[in-house]
């Protein structure tokens, strides 16, 4: 059965995906995964589901690839009606349960909020979010005059380590980039 996860706050979690709609009549749901590879979301035995402000833990009973997507069944969800009640819930994982990364790899949530500074010290703004494209990941950097940025523009920077991204200092909250502020 589900167990309340209220003691933890939503910012202690990272969003892995979403339960989109019921699949069949036995409590299965379609899953939209933000993980890479897509099936990586099924590696976690327990999910935290968020519907509105409510958080609840659910054990993953079964999951598999289906066509171009994924389907899964969670504990306590054995009917289509139960699946309909969970449709739309976000799938979260406590950040503390994420696997350790090696070397210069980062989780996207770790980069969000970092100040972005050019090699000559010009502040472009802060990382708002990242997204995937066919060629490479892209960082959305939002300028803010309150944050001492050169302007209030939004910039799209390719996430290319050693070419554009020169240094990431998570502890200092700063990312140094090779980028022309006029571009």
C-alpha cells in the first residue's frame, strides 16, 4: 500500500517522469520518462508520486517497454479506476537516492540556478533549465539586472564541455563559459 512521504519536501526530489494515462484494465499506466535511457526510470524499485502538493511512496510492481514508450504498474493500483486516479502524477526520486556520478558529469538539477560567467568575468545570468536537441543539450540562461547580469536577455547556450562550458563549480555556484555576451 502507499506510504506518506510528507516529511520530505518536493525540492528534496528530482522529477524522473510522469504517469500519463491508464493502459488496459488491470491498473497499468503509460509512463513518460525524462531519464536517459528511457528505461532507466524502471531501475528504481520505489517511486514518490506527486499529485498536487501531496507526495506518496509507491513500490514499482512491474514495468516494461511497450511500443515507443513504457508501461508500469505500482503497488495498490490493480484496476483501471485506480490507474485513472494516478494519471497525471509526477514520478519523483529523492535526490539522495540518485547514483553517484563520476568525473565531470552532472545531473541537470545540479546546474539549474548556477550563475553563468564568461571567461572575462561578464555575468550572463543564471541557468534556468536545460533541454535536449538532436545534436546536443542546450542550457537556457536568463539574465537579470538584479543578479548583476550584463542584461536581462534569455540566451540559449549549447552544453558542450571544454568548448563552451569551461568550468563548473557546484560549491561556488558558478559556471564559466566561452560565450560572446552579444550573441
